[in-house]
C-alpha cells in the first residue's frame, strides 16, 4: 500500500525528532542545531540505553516513541587504520545499525527521514569533483570498501522505501568531517583529529619532529560538523529526491597543507616529516556541491577557524 508523499517544507518544531547517534561528532552537532532552531521534542539514546544492533530493542523504541522526523547519524566509524584492520566489523555492524533503524522507521511509517553516509561511497578514481551520479561506476578505495558498501546499502534501502511505500526519505553524503566531539584516538581516528592529537602531544613534549603517514600529496576536502548540521536541516526542509546529495565545501587541500594548518592552530613550530612507507589512500576526493548549493545552502565555516575550535575542544575535553 502506497503512502502519500510528504512534500518538503518547514519542519514542525514540536514534532518528535529522533537523532540516532546524538552523542557522536555529527549527531551532537545536529542536536545543537535543532535546539538552536527551536525543536522542543528531541529524542536521543546513548548506546548503553539503546543498542542499535539489537533489532528487537530498536523496534520497541520506535513503537514507544513514534518519531515524525529521524536523522540517522549513528555509525561505526574510524580512520584508515581502523577501516583496514576491522573490515568485517565495519561492514557487519553498520549494516545491522542501518537495517534496524530503517526497518523500524518503516514499521511506524516515519514521514521524514535523512540517512547520512560518507563520500567514501564513490569510486577511488572517480572524476573530480565527484558528482552524485558517480556512484557505482567503478571500484572503491580498498582501505575503506567495507564501510563504503554498508553506506551504499543504506542509500539503496532509502531509495527502495521511497519506490515501494512513497515515504519522503532522503540520503546525503558528507565529505570528510571534523569538529567538537570528534574521535581523537591515536590510531583509529580520521585525519584531522589524528593530526590535532599528534601535534598537541608533540608541542607538549617539545618534540623537534612530527612524522605523518604517507606522502602528504593526496588532496582532501574538510567540512565542519556544524556546517553539516545546518545542511541536514536545510535538506529536510528543501530536498525530496531519490538520488543522494553531496554535502561539502567544494574545495580541497593537500594533506601536507592540512597538517601545516593544524600545526599552526596548535602552535607547534617543529619540523614536519612524512613516512612514505605508509598508505596514502585515495589520491583526491572533493565533492561536486552544485546541487546542494542550488538549494540555497553553502558551507560557512573557514577551515582555519574550524580547526581552532576543534583544537580548543580537544584541549578542554581530551588533551588537557
């Protein structure tokens, strides 16, 4: 039975709105944005309260809560080392989380939902900047293909629900993210938080040299989590299409430039060297953001400003 499509428009600020993963980098930014925008019935559960891998728990939660808006920002995430070391866990756990959330949302006919993926869904050698129609046109980057496959499955499930049930669900693919609340694990974090921690520890220890992985030549695009949160709300209110949509800045930096920007923000003045025996990953990854820009959204936080904020958060909450 088909359900009438809900046209995009201003969300009801009093509607029950569930943010899955509300204590993570993305989910916490979405929560803050929605609070600032006057949402009065935000719902979030820590993993100790609701195990998203447990199908029964997730279905019970949706039946009891009946959210009208759902933001899926929950995922098992990590950097190049974590993805390369634990591909089975990244594939299995992310599939479990997504399928449980999407099936439970379908069971209660949630009218408005956004699934957040990652730019790693695109082929390793996709034409740059990467357009949304590059999806499934080539092989993936091997160091994170398991995670990418899980996210691609989420996109497909959103599209399938739209076709079969007519629900106004959408998916968005953010570029590389950073910001307050990031994961600063020394081995399992993404590039920006890993660099923040490395340079902070080097500054504290007065180390004369910091050695980073790879050649420093790959190019990456970075988006502040607060910009993504603003994009999430904008898309929920302005976008209704089966095709996933990119969220990014449309500009990129080399990893060497990124490292220097982080060192400057941290105040590290030593020498930066590169261990070329370590992998680089995808040579370049910058998103084509033409479609989301045409909807009236653009990223607004400069990288130098965002890095300073992320570093301050790290010092206050992690590094001391």
